C-alpha cells in the first residue's frame, strides 16, 4: 500500500495591519528628556498665570481709582458736618457758641476760634473768668476777662478787659442777671463754620450730598466688569 501523503502546506503570507496613525504620530515626537514637546498647532494656547495675575492687578487698580473720590467726598462731608455739629450741639443743650472776630483776647483766644459759653448767674462770676456779655457802650456781645468785681445795692459792678487791650469796660448787671462763661474753644475753624452757615455754604453741602448719592446709585446698578474669568478648555 502506498503511503498517503498530506497535501503540501500552503504558504501563508502574514498580512500586516496598516500602521496605526496615532502610534506613528507619537513616534514622531522626540522622547529624550532634554527635548521640548510642543502642543499641536491647531489647539488653543491657554493664557498664562502671569497674564491672569496682571488682569487681577488691573482690576484692583480700577477699584481703587473708583474708591478714592468716594472716600474723599465722604471725608469732606464728615468734616463739614462735624463743624456744623460743633457749633450747633451746644445750642441744643443750653449753651451758646460764638466766632471770635477780633484779636482783643490774643493769645488766649485768636481770630477764627469758636468759643462755647455756659450761662451762669452773674453772682457766680469770679475774677479771672472769661465771660461773654453785652457791652452797653457798643450794644454788642463781647468776650473779655474779668478784672474787678464789686457788689453794691443789689447790683454787681464788673470791670472787664481784653488780654491785648489797654482799655477796660465798666458795666453792671443785677444780682439775678446772667452772663456766659467760656468753657472751651475750638481753634481756627470759626471762619469755615461761618461760611458753611451762609447761603453758598449750605448750597455746597446739599450738592455734595447729591453727588455722593448719585455716585452710590451708579455703583449699585453698574455691571461688574472686574472679575477675571478663567478660560474654558474646548475639545
């Protein structure tokens, strides 16, 4: 019997799969530790941290620039309001305030100072006190220092003199009369305060309040543009 031979094996040619494009692309990039890998040119480049920091600093500068006029306006308004209160509050609590308009009491009281008086009985006046009284010779209020006192026939004879004057005032008041005793002074704001009580001063205060109010309303309704938005990544 003849041996049965198996059919010869067919030559099988291995078909290689087409090279993977991603692998080929990856192999094209340098792999060495010293090589720099660049992003594909079609991908957007995100802003750097330095740019974001500069944007935040610019926003902070804009906020400070808007804050300066607001602080200045409120400061000016507070100063003017303080001047008005320093002159008005004593009148509310029964005291009186006056602006020194002459230098007769220099250096104790100077021109432009504000003096605040507390009403006292004439019988309580003492030598050396600085009092405000109505000068009968000139029919106006005067603030001078007491130099002499004498009580006689139910009246008090008083001699007053300005610290810088050579002349004196002699006048009298009943024992039940009253004068103003200077209890403190506010230096160098009398002229400013007198101006704020004028028509121009009151108009300036009203305009200042209006400007501050309008500025606040604009800031409330103005859209905020100072926030720095982080870029979004797209695929």
